[in-house]
C-alpha cells in the first residue's frame, strides 16, 4: 500500500532570474513523497507561472489537482501517464518520486556511470539576461570557472550590445575553444529575425533557441529552412503533449535541435517521446533544467545520463543548482564544466 503526501515550499533566488515570461524572484515548489514499507521517494513539481501549460491561478488550485493524481497513485500504485499528459510538472514529480522509491530510496535513480560517480555530465555555463555590465561580468566568471560551452540569454538589452558580447568572446576564443549558444526566448519578430540571425552567424554560434515566439509554425519553419545558424526549439514544445501533434510539429518546422525540460515538456515520459520522434527525423536534442530546486535538478541529471548513455559529450543545461539562497541539499556538484553525482 502506497502513501503519497504533498508539501509546498517557496525558494528564493540569489538574484532575479529573467525568462521569456518575465523575472522571477521566488519559486513555488511542491514536493511529493511516496512511502511504502519504510522506503520513500521524493519528487518535485514546479510549474513556471505564465509558461508551464499546467500553471494555475493559485497554489491552492494547483495542489488540489495534484492531490487527485496522488490519490490515484495511492489506489493503483501506478502513474496514470496518459491522464497526466496535460500536466507535465505533476507527471515529472510523480515519476521522480516513484523512481527513487523503486531505487530503494536512493537519489541515484538509475544505474549509470554518472550515478556510480564514474562520469560527470558536461554542462553549459549559463549567462542570464541583464545589463551589459552584468552579462559581461557573468560571462568572464563562467570562462574563469572552466566552462567550454557558454549559453547567453539575449533579448534584455540592445541587440548591438549583445553582439558586442559575442565579439568579445571571439576575439579571445575560437569556436573550438568556446562553444557559444544563445537563447532569444522568442524575443525576435518574423520581420527582424533573419537579419539578426545573419548578424549572430558571424560569431560562430552553435545554435539559437526559440528566435521568435511559439505558435508561429509557418514563420518558424521558414526561418529553420533559411537560417545561417542552427535553430533549436524550446517554448515551442510547451503544451504539445499528444504524440501525433509532436510528430506534426517536427515535420512542419524541421528544427536542427529540440531543447527538453521535463517540467515543461511532458516529464521524463514525454521527453523520451520527443527524443525518439526527433531521432528518426535526424533532429538533435539536449536536456535542461527549468529553475527547479536540487531535487528536480538531480532527477533531470540522472534522466539525461540514462537517456544519452555513457560518455556524454554534448553539454546539457544542468548548471542551475546554485540559483537559490535556500536550495535543498542533494549529492550533486559542479566541478569545472561537469556535473557530478557525489553520493557513492
């Protein structure tokens, strides 16, 4: 017999976190604990307001819906995957808690070289939106820390100043020394996107995430076809939960990459589906966190290690564990440009 409990916690960012839907100063997280015969598993449900397809008007409303699914799990000892398709953050929390329960309570959710401490996962260094001075300082710090892949969130300042940051990197480092990714968070328009993509391409950019806002499939498909640099989809995937609709999106837009966040894109179950559909179409992918606490981040890291197998060489977006003043302790640690699991 399973018992499933829910607790609610508010985390506080060290500095405001800018996203495509504004700036976050706090983070509402719901923790599911599944218990059975003395063992327990904990999972995190953390929808992003105005971005997650299962974000709701109040914490009370979200928790009430989550409670219904937890009651179902208590009765059946099974996760109702199909019912949870429209609720990816809830599915992810339940998947994590169940995986830990099945692992005997260990936070090493799956048996991989990462979980055994034999291999670290390469990650990108993330430079948040901010003023030119703030972004410049963060960029310098990431390079000093030893990151070989830098991701810049752009769209917060004048585009010309953002190009100055790219120029600064390329004056000192080649694309072989520093891989540069940018995330426009839908900040361009169909009218100005191509000019900006051409300007960015001068700096040997690896890829750009979501140049224009989602739900403009025809415009995005045209950009993917004509862009001088590879385009990755992120927000575009949110709310596309049916497998046939996923296939239709990929067939219509034909991006170079998709960027997957379990909290936003269907939990581990739904992200696995996206990856399988992308692979048969020759579309690449990588996995990132979505401002979860270390509970969610640990789960995403183990999922990435299981998904991409040993010897991961492609940097993942898992460098968010130091975002909060009051984060939850988990046995994961960044060393250089890799994330390691340390509870061996």
